[in-house]
C-alpha cells in the first residue's frame, strides 16, 4: 500500500507565483487534512475535508485554497505565494469517527520555499 | 493554538536509558495519541490511549493518561539510537473533527 502520497516533494517559488500541492491516499479514508510545519511551532491545520466535495477552514487558512473533487485526492493551492508561506506541508488522512478512535496517516511532506 | 504542550522541548540520553516525555492539554478529550517524526519525514502514529484508559503498552512504549490532571506521558524503555526523532502528542477532542498537535519533544539518543 502506498498510503498517502504527496507531490511534489520540493519546490521553489517566486513571490506571486501560484502552485498546487497534490495529496493522494489509497486507504479509502473519509477525512483528509493539510498541515504546515514551521520550526518551533509544531503542526498547524490549514484546511481539512470530511468527505468528497466538502472542505473546511483550519487554524491558518489565509492565502490557501483547497478542493476535494475525488475522495482519494485533496489539493492545496497557493494563488499568490508569499515568503511567509515558506514551510513544510504535510497531508494526512484518517477514517471517519469510529469507536476505535481515529489515527492519522501522514504523507512524507512537501518542502516549499518562496523567494 | 495548540491543545497539547510537550515537555521537555528537547531531551538527550544515552543508549539503553529510558526516555520520558510529557504532554499537557487543556480541554476534555476522547483519546490522546503519540506520533514520531524522523528528520525530514512525515509523522508516524505510535499509540492511542482512550480517555477511559490509564495506561497502555506497545513494545518498548508505555503511555499513561491522567484525565484529572489533563496530562499524558510517553516512556520509551531501553532506548536505541534509532529512537532519535521528534515526538508529538495529539488530542482528539470529540466534537472537533481534527486532531490538535503539540509542539513536540526532540529526543536524541546517543550511541
């Protein structure tokens, strides 16, 4: 099983450029999430989705948009990149709520630098 | 804002010693989870403890949960150099649909 796959793994953008990060999972999970990780700040939730066609804002959504057109894919878009968006981005997925509790499966991350 | 806060922020021990990391949180939870992150990699789920459990074991890992103090601890026994990583606690608050992660403990195990 591939689990959660993120593409690309690395990217350098110029300020004002746009890009899309792709997350794909093959575990038939209902929920998907986008986090950013910055030194000393842990993981902060950007957006999440509880099902195909639905998305919701997390803790730090400004400057990002997302789409979940297919259950297995969750896209994160930056319309006009800013240096403050330099970070490592992680996608995760989980089953919907159940009695066993939900644990996340993470992708390996995308390291984005905005210059 | 982070729900869980780990303590210490960094920990350095010798191989073979035990490592203990603590996590405190603020609101009621359904369960608490611990994750490990090796340098440059994604987080990997280690163990989940439900709010009605007090202790749980998995191999060399022992997790305790004290809901009255809103705290949890992760003990790694007989540590190995390969245990060097960052460790994060994450809380599942029930009504919220996402986990909330702490800022992590960086563990270094010296050979």
